[in-house]
């Protein structure tokens, strides 16, 4: 039977190499036998009776699990051969290897091994207590390099006198043992003292050496390569493309989309002022020339509905005292101006969203009146009138909101305490804070671009209002200051939109090609091509801005009418109206045709690119 210690095998063959020395050890150990030779047979008989009594009665046995350190000195002097037949077996099936038959019958087992095991709690190493120091040193000199592992040994004690003898301490040279909670004895090894210099020398790779000087550390940091290697890493082509997208590609495509959207809104505004009056005049002329009554179509009813809204809005705004509102807003501080402008901007977005739905409902009611039967005419007509009333109220409120915004911006431009700059900085950076750090999908980003486009058009209407006010009330050289302030407003708005969309695309991992897709969709909307992906269109209702612009330009025209009799004044009113109409129609033709050409070219370009990618 072999014993293992630290991955090495220790067998009887190793021990048998010192047979002569073992005989000398056994002969020397017999000198220290405290029991006489004539008592050997009596002790053997007593031990056999105890073994038989232990097998019969199992209720009085006590198992103690002991961690025994098999010291080479004890094993060389006591253990000569391990045999399974002579092992002492316990009731739980676990056995301790006993001595062979020769050693079992000798005086070593009866007088030294058994009493000392009983006396020292089953520890074989406790035999060293009864061996003289010189003799123990001579034994230890035989096998200095052999190490044996520790083995758990269960010692069953059935005699009360043997139980009481367990617990003696080991010599201090072998360490101390502490009783465990389950009756076992645990050996406590003394930890070596800590040497700080030795630890620093062994861990020189992970810890700074005590011999390193600050200058040496500084030189190592200089020649280490990247000075920010602990907080940054080396980028790649994807990171470079992300930087270029944030700085160049997204700003360019976003601004191109907003500019095209601005001209789409301008085309709709010019259609309201130039195309709609022409169609209304033509429809009225047809009604007057045809003696037979004909039911108007949905387009004609929609034009009449928009005309009613525009007329009501202009009438209400004409009765409003702009100077009173202007002086009330001018008396507020800069902080209050910022709060007022933000509140008006929020109401502008709400009214614009609600106004688009109201106008769509009005157009649907017009189609219902144009296509209904005679029996349902009364119901459809009542619904059209109700929808017309709701639309009038909604757009009048929206017109007041835009007029208050224009007056607030005019107050900031005219003021000499840099109120305009403070207003633009606070408002625009507040817009960045409310939008940039949000998670947005492509559809939400699409709607946000359209809101920025409409806001750009509204700012143009506000600047036109300021221009009209300066024409009427300004004194001295004012045009240069007006151009500077107007340019500041537009550049600040462009700068804020570029920053907002660049970082929205960065944080939401949106590629610049998405803005090209938005532009393609806007071009298809301009060409009246149905979208296949079901994206939302640019919804812009120019009724409220038109009411504000007409309300502002009317006093300018009135101030430049010549003084004279009424027919002369009426002729001048007709002339100026015709001239304005011609200018609006010319501008409408130029903007509309330019948008058609641009939209056609861009849609064909996108189609060719998709076909090319498909062929690749």
C-alpha cells in the first residue's frame, strides 16, 4: 500500500531501503518500554477482549476525526508495513492502517504505540513526547527528504478511561493544536513574518518599487507612448467616419433638407396668396355667368373656407392695437422676455399641430357636401358649417400667438441692452437641452426636421414684421442695424439646428444617409408621388402666418398712398394691389418651377443610385 505526499509516492519500497537502521531503531525504542515483558500476553488478551466488546456494543463508541501529520521520524521508527488484514476497523466502515503482524506482536505496539495514541488523542506524532531529544534527532537523520501528507484518521474509543486521557498537547517544536467544534484537533501553523522589501521585490511588475524616483517615473511616462492611454484608446475607421459625420455630412444634409423644406412652405404660402384668390375669382365669375345653379366641387368649397378663415383673421388682427402690446412687452425684463417667448413658441407648435388636423377635417366636410345626396345635404352642410367655425376660432388664436411672438422679437431687436442676444442664446440652447439628450427614432427625427423647417419660415415672417415696423416708425439710419440683427437671428437659428441634429444623429447612431431619404420623401411630396413607406408628410398651414403678414403690410401700403380725393386713392389702391399680385404670382412661378425641377432631378438621381446598388 502506497502513501502520497505533495504529488510523490511513498511506498514500502522506500522504507525498506533502511532495514538495518529500522532494526536499530526498534531495538532502541524497546528500552523505553514502560511495561515489563511478562505483561505482554496479559495486555494482548485485554486488547482482544476490547475489540470483541466494541463489535458487540455500538452505542458507547466515540469517533474522533483527527488530522494526523505523519512525520518521517515516527513512520520510520514505528510503521514497518501496512496491511489491510491488521487494520483497526470501526463501525462506520472507515479504517486506520495498522501495523503488520511482526510489529503488532512486539512490545512497540503494546507499550508505546497504543498507550501513546490513547494518551495523545489518536495522534501518531505524539509519540515524540516519549522519545528523548537525542534519540529523536538520530531517527530524523535517516530520512530527511521524505514528506508524507496528512491523513484523517477516525479513532474509536470505547473505554471511558481512554477518553479522559485524550487532549494532551504536542511539543512546541511541532506547532500547537486547537480543539475543533466536532471533537477534532486542528493544527495551527505559525505564519512567517512579513518582509515588506521582499514583497516589493517579488511584485515589481505590479507595484512601484521603493527605489524608483519621481524623475524616473516621469521619464517612463514620457517614453510610454500615448500619454492618455489610461483613459482613451486608439480609434479606427468607424470612429473617424463618425467624427466626419458629426462635423460635415450631417450638418450639410440637414441644412439642405431644411432649406428645401423652407421653399416648400414658401410655395404653399404663395399659393394661398396668389393661386387661391385667382381660383375664387374664376369660380365667382362662373356662378355669375351661368344662369343654372351648379353644386360647387370640393376644391371650390375648400377655397371658400380658407378665404373665410383668412378674412376673419385679418379683421380681428386689424382691430388689435399692436402698439399697446409692444409697450407692454417692452416693459418686461430680459428674463421675462425669455419666458414669454418660450411660452408663445410652445403654443405655436400646439396650434400648428391642431390647425393641421382642423383644416383636414374641413376639407373632408367639403368633399362630403360636394358628393352627398339631396337627402343628406342638410346634415353635411351643418357639419361643414360647424367645422368652418372651429377652423376660424383655431386659426384666429394661432394668429394672435404668432403676432405676439413677432412683437416680442421686435422688442428684443429694437432694445439697446443686448436683449436679442440673450433671448437667442437662452432660447436656442434651451432647445438643444430639451432635444439632444433624448432617444429618438427615425420617424421622430423626421417630424423634428419638419418642425425646424416650419420654425425657420415663421422666423422669416417675424423678420418681415420687424421690417414693416421699422418702415413705419423708425427714425434715422436703421436699415444697416436691421440687416445685422436679422442676419444674427438667422445664423443663430442655423447654428443651433446644425448642432442639434449632428449630436442627435451621433447619440442615436443615425447615419447621414437618413437625411437624404427624408429629402427624397419631401421631393416626392412636392411632385405628388405617393410614398411607399408610409412616412408622414410635411404639414404646413400658412393661414395664420398669412394673416400676420397681411396685417403688418396693410399699414405700410396705407402710409404710402397719396393724399387726394377718394377716386384717386382707390385707383392707387387698385394699382398697388395689382402690382403686389403680379409680384406674388411671379415669385410663385419661380419658386414652384424651381422646386419641380429640383425634386424631379433628385428623385431620378436616387432611383439611378438604387438601381446601381441593386445591379452591384
